[in-house]
C-alpha cells in the first residue's frame, strides 16, 4: 500500500480521536455550566468566575472541534 495513503489514514484516525475527546470534554463542560447556573440560586450568589472559565473553555473546545471537522472532511475526501 502507498506510504502516503497510510500516513493520511493515520492522520485521519488521530484527528477523529481528538474530535471525540473534545466532544466528551464539551459535554462535561455543558453539564458543569448548567450546574453553576442553577435557576434556584440568587444571581448575586452565582460564582461567575467559575462560570466564565468554563464558558471560555467551552468556546475554545468548540473552535478546535470546528477546525478538526474541516480537517477530517478534507482528509476523507483525499482518501476517496
């Protein structure tokens, strides 16, 4: 088999693994943010520092996932 094709397959597999890992992290962050934003808690008692850190990380994860999604699509099209 062509060595370049094997490299592409390896890169694709690694990219998909990273995407799944980020997806799992994003799901956890969403649960965490929801727990911080309890509708039964007074606004003044919300820990906005924790909320802000979690939301910023979720934004970073989403950006990474978008980039990986495009990379995965490109790699898959090259392998066809």
